[in-house]
C-alpha cells in the first residue's frame, strides 16, 4: 500500500512538472511572438511616429482696445457671444469728437479763405507796382522840368552878375535873379528826391509782391500747406469720430469682457478679447529627443479629450518655437550650479488644423490634445 501511494505521488509530481513546463513554454512563445510583433510594428510603424499628450489648443486672440478715451454709452455684446468681423461691439459718447470735427471744419474754411485772400493780395500788389512805376515816370518828368528851370535860373543869374559892374543891371534885379536861382535849385533837389522816393516805393511794393507770391506760387487752394494741414486735422477728427463705434476685428467668440455701460474707457486699455475659433492651432510640447527627424510640413493627427478618439483632426507642423518652455518661462532655470541635474527639455511645435474639421467639431483655447506626428513623410 505504501509503495502504491508513493508511486501515485511521484506520478502527480511528474504531471505537475510537465504542466508547468508546458505553461512556461507557451508563455515563452507568447513573449517571443509578442516581442517579434512589437519589433515588426516598431520597424514598420512605430519608429516613424512620435506622439505626446502635452499639447493644448491655442489661438491668435484679438484684444479689443479703444483708440480714444470716452464714456461707453452702449455695450452690445456679452461673454460667449459669437460675432462677425465688423459687428458693433461698443458705442462711445461722440459729443467731444463731433465738436472736434466742427472745429476742424472751421479751421479748414479759415485756411481756404486765407489762401484766397493771399492770392487776391498778389493782384492788388501787382497793380501797386505798376502804379509806382507810373509815379517814377511822373517824378522823372518833374525832375526834367526842375532841371530846365534851374539851368535857366543859373544862366539868368550869370548874365545879371556880369552886367552889375557896368551899371546896366540894378541891384534889385540881381537879388531877384539870385532868389530865382535858389528857388530853382531847391525845386531841382526836391524833384530828385521825388524820383528816389518813387523808386523806393516801387521797390517796396515789388518786395511785398514777391513775398506774397511766395505764399501762393505753385500752390492751389487744395495743395496749399496751410490748407493741407487743416484738412489733415479734419481727417483726424473724423477718424476719432468713427472710432467712437468699436467693431469686431475678426470673427470669433467674445471673452473677458471688461466694459460696462457708463464706464469711461481709456485709450489703449483692453475691454474684451475675441477668440477666432476658425483659426485655432495646437501647441504640442515634444521632448527634444523626439524631434530629431521632425520637419516643417510633416502631417499630424490630433485628438481631443473633449471628443475622445472618435474625432480625429488632421494637421501639419508649421513651425518650431524659438526656445524651450523652461527658457521662455518667467523665471528661466539657472543651471550654472555645482549640483546640476540634466532634465529632458520640451520644445513647443505649432500644429495647424484643418478649418473644415474645426467647423465640424469646434474646439476652445486651452483644451488638452494628443498629437502624433508621421515621420515617414520626410
């Protein structure tokens, strides 16, 4: 009986050992097959793909800022509202801008009137120059007359003085002749001064004409510098009036609205942001070792945690960031220390998405994404 029990025990042990050996053999075969399949997958597929789940949706968001300072009289949009490019977002009080336009229009009218007045003054000064020329002719004629009278008075005086010794001429006649000579000489001097005065007057009128002509020469009422400056001020005032209506710069969704009716907004201060949902992209942060074979233009497949793996977006690499995430942080890492430990860095890549797919399955900025790049298309 003991021998039979011992034989039974040995048989059971041999059976268990055989079963264990068979199981280990099968497990080894499974591991080998699995390794071969993984190796085949890596050689055929895996090595041509890199992926990361450190990726997020981003966009070139449009920040809306008023270009003038004024009070908000009407706010027509709210957060989460979709808007089209050109839609009115906010209306500002236009009173001051309208006053500025009216003042600029008055200044322009005044500048045009001054130009016309200057042009008319040139015609008047030209007539004055001609009149002064006539005065010179008249003064020269008077000078000729005075010269003739002076010559006659000088000859008469010389004759009478020559006859005084013979007693043929009385002293009174000589005295009268001398008076006539003095009077003729004075008249001659006065005539000469008259010619000089007329010439000086004409020169002054000519200078005034030239100075006035310099203000209008080569210009029209539309190209006069003063008129153009006034026109520029009017255009600027009208532009400020147009800017009292704030419009959407792009299509998108309103977010971070910071303006209320009655609030005075400052020039250049943000009042809201518009996210262009049709122009979203993905910033994918790949490890530096994953980027050895990545090139701009490579295709990418992207999935979102929002929709799961059933919705796949197709995009392409459009660019690499100028630096790693740590180097662009607010406080960059300082590795110049004795206890430095190497840390694998990540470099952001921009993945452009298909606008049609975005329209079918809209995304929002900041959503998490999974990105896989196909390296086979090098």
